[in-house]
């Protein structure tokens, strides 16, 4: 699914730079999970984490109760009035808490699929047959079957899973674009907290960011490997298809010399 900051267009570029020597993979800011879905599951532990409980609840339902989720979605309508009613529910914590977890996941999925730019705020006004999503939900269920799903602050999560055999992929809210992420609070202080959490971990990490001077200053030490990549700016793509964006990959290992993992995408042919 689409999500703010999703790495659909960069999943191969990122996963090709993974190290090969780890037995625990942790996706710290999970979102739509594009990188996790793309990477080879191999024979190691996998952890998906997101601070947004609606995202976590959706993926828990996909992993554990995909048949019930599909049943709840079978007769939904791609209609403005339905979208407005569901949006109203999610603007009220009391109303959301009154929903069972399957209904909450189904409503949240509808908001994502029927909203403009997947922001869950305004109606998309585009045709969408939700039945065509069901095979992908089933595939996502198969891929997530053995994935550990967490709903923790990144600091707590990294401390819990850190070891010399752990690898953390981090895709935090971008510097200066924190407001685009709904239902979570991530400020400038969050970028500093993340840096201090990563700088001395036992394991390895790969971090994807927008290429800002403030981020380069944080990770300026020589022990951090940095690679700059140009990509299409999805946030502005609907206005200008030629808009490019500077992406910065940062790691505490040499991304250019490691024997990277072979990839097996759930979405290939």
C-alpha cells in the first residue's frame, strides 16, 4: 500500500546495500513495509515496528486474521460519504477504541486506499475495486506469517533487539517533513535521539534520510558511511513529474564493500 515516505521506488537500491552477516532484521519505522516485503526472508528473525497503532493493528490482522479482514472489506464502497464517516470515526479516539480490531483495520485500510496521496484526509475521487487487493493481502499474510510485529518507540525497540548480530533498517520521518506523519509526534529532538541511539549500538544499521546539512552534521564522523542518491520526489510528483530529491543513505558499515543479500520480492512477476 502507499504510505507517506514509503520506499516503493527505492526498495531495491536500499536492500542491495544490506550487509550479509546478521541473524535479526529490524525495520524500525515500518510504515508500508516496502523494504521488508522486498527483501529475502532467509532464515533469520524479522521484526516490523511502527509507532502508529493503526498501522500495527492492520498488519497484525493481515498476519493473523486475513480471511476475516477480507470479509470485512468485501462490500465496502469507494464513496465520498463513506470516506467522510470513517474519517470522522478516526478523528475521535473514543469512537476508534469502541471498534473491534478487525473493523478498525478494515476502516483504516479504506481510508488509505480511498484518500488522496494516502494521507487519510481527503477523498481521492478515483475508481478503485477493492476486490483486486485481496490477492495482495493474502500474499502479505504469507510473507508476514513469521514476522514479529511491534508498536514501540524506536529507542525502546533498538535497545531491546540490539546485539552484534542485529541489523536495523531505519526510515524515520524526514527532517523538516515531520508534519506529514499522522498520529505520531516526531520533532527535531527525535532526530537527535535517534542519532544517539544508533551511534554506539552493537549491531549494524542502515538509515535513509533526506539529504539535509543538519543530518550530515549529526552523522559527520568518519565511521559513518554515506551515499547520496537522487530519486523522484513523490510528495511533489503529482505537480511536477520531473522533480528530483536528494536521498541520503547512512550506515555504520561500508555499504560499498559488503556482500549483499540476494533479494526475493513478493511482488516479482
